[in-house]
C-alpha cells in the first residue's frame, strides 16, 4: 500500500531470491538508485480514491469500524456496494506486499542486516497505526498491516520464493472459507504481492498490455456470476461474507489489470497526472483523510449512516481534490510526502534528502 521506492534513476539489478545477511557489508554503502514503477503509483492512487469512498461513512460514524453492507438502500447505494465496498483494500494489501519486497531488495544492497530495516519499518507503522486507531478511527488498517507484516511477511523472507508463492493461495482460500474474506485476506495478499516481486513480475508489469488486458477480461467474466451471487444474498445470510469476499477479489483484479492495460493507451498521461501524486503520498493522504472526514462530518451534522450516496461521493471527491492539489504541488519540490519522509527516516535510521535539487 505505502511505497518506499527510492528516487527516480537507473534501475539496479535484482537478486532472484531473498538475500542472505552476509557479514562484512557496510551500512554506509549508498543504496542503488532505481526507477519508480509508475504503474504502482497509479494503482495505489486509484485504490486510495476507492477506499476513501468506502470509508467516509464509517469514519464519520465515530468509533464504528464497520463498513456499510451492500444490498440496501437505493440504486446508488447498491452500485457503491457492488463496485466499491471491499474492492480496494485487496489492492492496498497486494501493493503492501510488493513494496515490502522491493524494500527488502533495496535494503539488501545497502546493509548487512536488511531484515532489521524491515523490522523497524513495521514497528514504526504499528506505532502510527495505534495512534490513528485510538485517537481518530477504530477502523484503522495500518495496525493490521503492521501486525500481519511482522507475523507473515517478515518470516516469509526466509522461505524460498516458491514456498511463499504457494502459501499465498492457501491463505487466501482459508481467509475466504473460514472468515468470509475481509481482513482475513490480508496475509495471502501480502504474500502474493511479495511473490510478484520475487519472480520479477513487478519489473515487467509495464512491458506489454496483452497479459493485463487478457487477465482483466478473465477477471470480469468470473466477477459477473460472483456479483450475481452477492446480490442474491443478505447481510444476515451465512454465505454473505463469502460472496462479498470472492466478488471483491475478482473486481479488484479487474481494476488492477484494467489500469495496467490502460497505461499502454493514450490515456496514460492523464492517469499518471490524476492518480500518481495521490499514490506517491498514500500514507500522508490516508491519515489526513480521516481528519478531513471528521471535520466535514461536524459541519454537515446528522447521522452519517443515513447520508445519501451523493453526499458521500461529494465529500470524498472534495477531499481527494484537495489532496491531489497539495500532493502535486508538494512533489514538484520534494522527493517524498511529509509522512513518507519521516517513515523513511525512521526506517533507515538516518535523515534522507527531501528537497529536489
């Protein structure tokens, strides 16, 4: 979800498997500079937009972490339930696994103890998540990501890549069948994202539009019956969580692969301009969105769970417009968002350069 890519530059070679913590390497060796993967920034920014739409009402309903279940209300609420609810956190989770393994490779080229760097990064994220959870919103996802990262992602770096890749679908199936999806899918999605990096897929995602376009069509074909299944269930039905989880994963696949295909079309500059600034400052924007939603809720008043979908979309759109303007202006002068910079400082134990020279 939250990237720590180095600044743009020439790509560095990548090891085929997790590096060992060989002795004798110096922490002071500068890290190899690699190009940012534009597609990841675009997808992350797109997911940030969707997750905010899904979270406006739960955040405004202070203390309630539950997401409004789809299937009720008018046509607008039903459309949001089918296309938004639990469709974007799988994308964030996948990207978190991708970013984790990218950072592991960067840390392995810089220090003899790369896993210590990753451990610090997760512990700092856990601290930030706990503050966010208890001070602002109980539905915070950062705490979940940090804990799952400590329990699943970090230990997986000692596994061969085939074992991590094989464990990912097992954990996804277990999360669906045993818990009906939701945050139970996070461990499997983390490992799936990590496997995409360890097998070199992340480096190749922008090479050709054919594979993502074909996958988008396949996901869409599978999502159609899953959405039909979801619309036929109610919140009180035993299979509701499972139907929503399956549909959510498939729709998330459509979104990701569809965006990857569109990035090979003339709309690429537009997608990059709209979503990349939001994605590059995802941590800053995620946390400030909570404060902005709470502030707007105090002004609007009423019961947030009774807000019409037009109000929810207007609030999310206004917040995203402000965040996009601030992000775009900030990144013209600085390498990282403010919270991303502090997180990177805590991760590496030294202050990174911030201003673009």
